[in-house]
């Protein structure tokens, strides 16, 4: 499901374009110049190991997030995902 930062009325306009002009949903949203929430970063294992070490040394999720330009909840999710994969 696509998410955009503007309100829901823009979604209806994009849906209209998709139906009437046979646009894809991405193309319809780009037509209105809406920014899509497609920001996704892949972190190397080195960066993840650094995050893990910082957290083990008592650094808060928020502070780690500020270092990497992400939110505290994103840091927490990254660390939880990788700790489950590694069995930490």
C-alpha cells in the first residue's frame, strides 16, 4: 500500500487518474508531485554491529537514530530484527 504525506483527498485524485487515464498509482501520484514514502535504507553489517555496541553501552535509541538520521523506533526495529536473526 502506498503512503503519501499529504491528506487523503490527494489519494482520490490519484485514483481518478489511475482509472480514467489508465495511470499506475505511482505515476498518478507523481503527476501531482506528491512525495512517496519510499525511503528505505540498507545498513551494512558493520553499521548494525556499531548500533548494537552503542546500545549495549547504554546509548539511547534516540541518540543512535540521530547519528544515522532515523527515528528511535526505526533503530529499535533494526536491532530487534537483527538480534532475532543472530539469536542474540
